C-alpha cells in the first residue's frame, strides 16, 4: 500500500480507488473538454476559470461541438475561481508561460498535481515549489479549439484512437497513483498509458514542435510554409539539430527516424502534413500561443 503518498498528501482514498475530488486547472479548449468528459463519466470534478470565461461557464456550462458541427451541447460542470476545497488530484492544462502562476496558487495545498502541457524544463522547477512527492508529468492526447465560447473538438477516428496520453512519475516508476490516474483518464476515452520516460517524451515533443511553430508563424501559416521548400528544409535541419543535442534518445524511439530519413523524403512528408486539415489549426496564432512558444523555446535553450 502506498502509505507515503497517503500520509504526505492527506489523501482520502486508498491505492485501489480513484481520486474522490478532481480539479481541472485551466478552462481553455482542452481543460474544458477534459472537465466535461470527467463530469459526464460521473467523476466529482470542478473546472477552474477566471474572468469572462468563468462568467460564461457559470451561465452556459461547457459548450461542446464535434468539429464544425452546428450541434452544440452544454455540460453543467461545476466551476470555481480558486483551487482550494480539498481536491485529491489537480489536472493542470495551461500554457507553458502560465505555470508560474499555477505553482503560486497550489503551493500551499495538498493533493497530487499532474501537469498535462508543453514543458521542456524537467520536473525540478515544479518539484521545488510543490514538493517532489506531489508532481506528475503528462501530455493530453486530444485536440480542440475555442470558437468563441464553444469548444470544438477533433472527431474520433482511426488516427486519434492510436494516439496515447503519456503519464508518469518524474523518476519513471509506475506507482499506484499513476495507475489510479490512468484509470480515470481511460474512463473518459483517453488512451492513457504509464510512460517511464515522460520528461524525455516532453522534451522530444518540444524540440520538434518549437521549430515547426516558429517556421509556421514566420511564414504566415502552414500552407504558406508548405509552398516554401527552402523554409521547410531549414525547419527540418533545426529539428534535427535539436534532436542531436538532446542528452538521451528521443521518446518515442521511432522519432529517431527524423535523424535518418533522407531530407528530400522528410521534406515531402512535412509539406504534405502542412497542407492537411490537422495543420490548419496552426493558422492565426493567438497572443497566448506566441507567448507559450517563446517560453518553450527559452526552456529548450536552457
């Protein structure tokens, strides 16, 4: 039995049980979508929001629509403005540059904290503020955008059913609390799995994503970048340099192929992706997306 976690965090559940009270911290597209699905699955969950988003959620609930469908449904997720209230588990889905404010608000509380976001700085900055025993790392394998107040999420298909949500302890162990959280996430349809190298997974994701987004934003959109073969080649070389500079192998290991594939073949594959409907969501970056990219690039350089 995991008595260390129970005593340290003052948890109210045993290692066989699911968390009794969950807070989703961050009411953007993915946080709102996850909170709605947890609520619909019967979990005791609340969603933290602020400002106009808080007002809208209290009035209308989480509004969901699949893709571009005109059909919108409302999910009455409880909404709070502050993270107090005896939560057993915090699921943090915010932008990279917003994490410092999250750490400030959670530092005096109890409960496990799973950071599900872009993060290349490793677990140490999080553990220093919250305590090593509270921190877990992960990444949400879901996609959605906010269309006004409506969360438009990606329809389920063969590809989305293959994508996994990595969850792990900073030291790579598969602990009872990791297994608990995986059960919770699987109950809402996420293909969560224990990842022994979550920190490396997040760093690999970042060193690929940052050059991609920098190139897309500089070109004026994914299709504009696809029409610039030279820009695509420069982006690929930037990715490869980042991967080569990592202290360990990329995770998942199959991404090592980015270092081996002929540049002409990889360039053709990337240009095809940039013209796809998946890449279309990279158009018109918000100020928050630009700020996150800058913070993530800073973490990679560090």
